[in-house]
C-alpha cells in the first residue's frame, strides 16, 4: 500500500488524530495529511487571496491561533486586526495577537472541519501552509467547545467564497 493510501486509512481509523503527529509518523509535510482528508472535510482555498482571507478573520472575533515548529507549539487566543505591512511582513498587532506573517512563504490555505483530538468535538479552522507544505499557522474558530451557529455560517461562507478554482 502506498503512503497516500496508508495516510487515508489512518485518518479513517481515527479522524481525531492531530495532523502534525500523523505527518511525523508518515515522514511527510503536514499538507500531505490535509490533502488526504475526505473532500468535504478539507477544502483548499485560493492562496493568492491570503491577505483578504486574513483580514476577514477579524470578523470572527476571538479565535484560537496555533503556531508549531520542530521545537515548540504556541497557542494564543485573540482577535485579528490592526493590519499593516512592513517589508516582507504582513502584521497583525492587536492587544491579544502580535503576528508577523511572511506572506511570500504562504503556499496553501485550507478550510478544515474535523473532530478535535481531545474529545472529538467538531473543530472548524483555517490552516495556512508554507511553500514546502509545513504548517505556518492555524486559526480555530472554536477550540474545545461548541462553535456558535453564526461563526459556523461565516466559516461556510468564507470557505465557499475563497474556494480554490
């Protein structure tokens, strides 16, 4: 069985798994795990519209942002806003979030619906990947709790409006 099929089988067996850990298990960039999801759970968005998408995140209010690399995972709850561009950075600088995004490195964006790894509660997220397929950052609309219906509706609208054509 080729790697892609083994990944799909692992997702079917346990859809709650953390995609980062699956990527390590199969020694592939995390984007390969996301691309193995069933079509209705991971919709690829147009990465060329990255700025417009990031700006729309402000309308979601408080969100849960996760940034992970080989040595650390950082989680923050806050609101997007106060945008600016300085050189190679697109900045998000609110009282609750201070991010400096190297926008030239964004290679893919997905709208993802999956059961959470802790308790199986549905999560909705926008996940940004760099050009090598590794996670840049993830924005969860609800984390460890129910997602309000208005946020779920907003998520669905953004997913359809930004769907990669």
